[in-house]
């Protein structure tokens, strides 16, 4: 409501760069160029989970009980478990999917 900074977090990603950021399903989701995915607790602004997933994720959002990640290298959309970031499904799509958004009112 006030646009004041309420917390900061530095994530050690080595040589990777942050390629995507999204919110939903109880987390702030950060994807990195070499496939590292990080879940950040929005209340404590602390890293709570770090896994290696899809290389070069470019879109990420939480919703409908999952974390959804677009992956341009394989022309795919991955559905991940928000508790473990384990893969539930990988859906093939055409032409390098980039961003992603969900409509929670549907």
C-alpha cells in the first residue's frame, strides 16, 4: 500500500543471471539462467527452497495449485509442485514460449 521496501534478499547464484520472477501459491519464485529455481517466503523474505530445474526459464507464476514455468530451450511449459518444485508435467508448446500469466478469476 505504501510502496516501502519491507525486506531484501540476496541470492547467491554464481555465474547465473536471474531470468524470471513470479508470485503465487505461497511463494515468490525466482528462476535463473542455468536452471536454478528458488522459492522465497514473502512474509519472512527468506529463501526456503532451492532446486535445479529447467535450463533458462523465462516465465514463472504460481496458481491453480502449481508453479508454472516456461522454458524456451525445449518449447515447453512445465507444471511444478509448489512444495518441492518437482515436475508434475511438461507440456510441449510451439515457438519458444516466453512469459506466462494466469487469470485467477476463471
